C-alpha cells in the first residue's frame, strides 16, 4: 500500500480524505495539517522518507514546498480553478443579500499558468454588468500583512464591497475589521481530478521502477593494462579487486552480476534500484579508474525485457566511449539518451523522431539526428536565446571547427539562423551569434 501525505488546512484535508475513499484500497492517506504556511517545510522534512507521494490542498502549500524543499517524491496539488472562485462569490452574495459589483481578489503567481487566468476567464462568464475587480498577484514568499492592507485599504476607500482571499488568516483578519471576506476554497470536482492524476502518477512510477535495468561497466584499454602488469598474478589480483568493488555495487542494487571478460562486467537489476544508487555507481567508477589507472566507460539500458535493456545498455556504453570525458550514459526504452545523470551537467535528448520535415532537413544538411537533438537539448538547458559556435564546442566537447560546420549546415537547411555578431576584446574576427529555429 502506498502512503500519501496530505498537507493543508484541517478543513481542506477532511474534504480530500472524504472524497479519497475509493482509493483507500491502494493508498493510505496520512493527514499533515498546518496553521501557518511556515510549518510546511518542517512537515515535509520530518516525514518525506516515510511516504511515497505528497498531496497538497492547493497551489500555495505546493509552491512553498517545491521552492524550499528538495524531494524526489511525487508531488501533486489541488489546483485553483474557476469553481473555487464561483463558490466563494456565491457564498458572499448569499450572505450579503445582494449582487456584489466591486470586489478585491488576491491570486498566487504560478509559473505554469498566467496568474490572472482564472479571474479573467471566470468573470466574463458570470455576465454581471459593471463588475469592478481589483486583483493582487503575489508569490510564495508574500508578506501576509501586504495582502491584508491591499484588501483593507480598498475597503476603507469605498472601492470594494468585499474580498476573496487565498489565505484563511487574511480572511479572518479582514472579518475582524468588518470587511466581508471569504476564503476561496477547493471544490469536489478539483479534488477528484487531482486524485485521478495522483493515481496515474503513482502507478506510472511503479511500472517505471520495476523496468529491467542493465549496467555494463568496461575497463577501457584492458589489454594495455594487462601488458603493463609485472606478472600474471598481478593482473589476477587487479581483477579480484575490480570484481570486489563491482560486486559490492551489485549487492546494493540487489542485482545479478556476470563477468564478460576482457575488463567488461554486467549487472542486471531494476530501474528503480539503479536510479536510487546512481551516486554509488559514480563512486565505484572513480575507484575502479584509480585502481586500474585507466578510464571506465559505463552504459545503462532500461527495457521491459532483459533483452531490450541489454541492447540499450550496449548502445549506451558505445555512446559513453565516444565522449571525451567518460561519463555514465543511459538509454531508456523510448530511445531517450541521458548523459551524466544526476549532475548539474545532465543532458537529456531523444534519439528518435517521427517528424518527416525535420528528418528531410537533417538528411539534406548531412546532420545526425542525435547531434541535432543534443544541441537543442543543451541550448534549452542553458537557457540560451542566442549562442556562438565556441560556446557550443566548449559544452559539447568538440572542436570549434566541427561546431561551426554543424551550425553552418543547420543554417543552410533552416534549423538555425545567424542573427548577429559579438564583439570580442582580443584580435580577430567577431563571433557570429546564432539562434535555433
């Protein structure tokens, strides 16, 4: 059974747990209520290791957790939607006994959507003539006094007849000062949709973790290493030390170990175990390289069957051996390639495409699909709006001449565009600036 931590206000948590009854055969929902948002960080840190996923009652606790806490657990939240706005507005109209035409609302800024989307879409649909709305957009580290005074000042100036708030504490403080304030709560539809998303994500993660994973570890230039050994015994001792380190890794992965000869070893385990122990693998590689005094290539393949995982692992290790600085390379079942996973230099890109126009352009420009996808992934990761061939060459460990040739070909087939030049302090021609199309 999967343990799900539910974080939110007490009232919201009760709603969520009540509607989650149909999922309780697979999930155990554990309640973690808070009174102030400052408690969220402590809640997550103290309980993260005991849970499989987190469910937040709204975007506020979710954004705060995502911003301040590093967790690899699944995190979902009940979204702020039009229904929550309608519920609060109807409650205000009912209690006040009149149609509200002047209103103040605070809305949290979300990176994924425009902050005003809900308000902009909801208000025109109500068809209330001459409705005037004052909106305050805030982020996760907002000062609640700022929100309080936003609503209160408008009320005192006679510009509003009520307020809709995201924070219950702001709502309560406004009510104490005589302002008709209402908390924008979550709806049943939003909760049910979020629970369905959570169910899908947990199941997808389970199937992903149980995929077969194959690691191939190769001591490069093994024949040369063997020749440099003083006696056959020295070589055998070296092989024993190498195998001991790899078997220790295999034990942590709960995998199956086999020796392929000539400095190549294979471990068969699960994807979940491999991803959890990626740091252990990096440490093992470093020690193997020191022990053998040579480079170590590592390829990891994932697949539904041992055969497909092994095929992908061989593809991955071949890719690793083509890199100047040897690193771990993963090839997933869908063909996606991941270089140096888990580091700040991690690069993910697809090795497949069904875009016939793109394939035709690459063929015309004599550019490899993998090369193009890798360049596009790097530009996206670095956040470059424009780039030079020198920057490209540095990050992709290729010569500037080769990078210039590739980018020139991309420009010829309209996959990139030269947009200007960059002046340099030293002598020589200025560097051209390019943009990916």
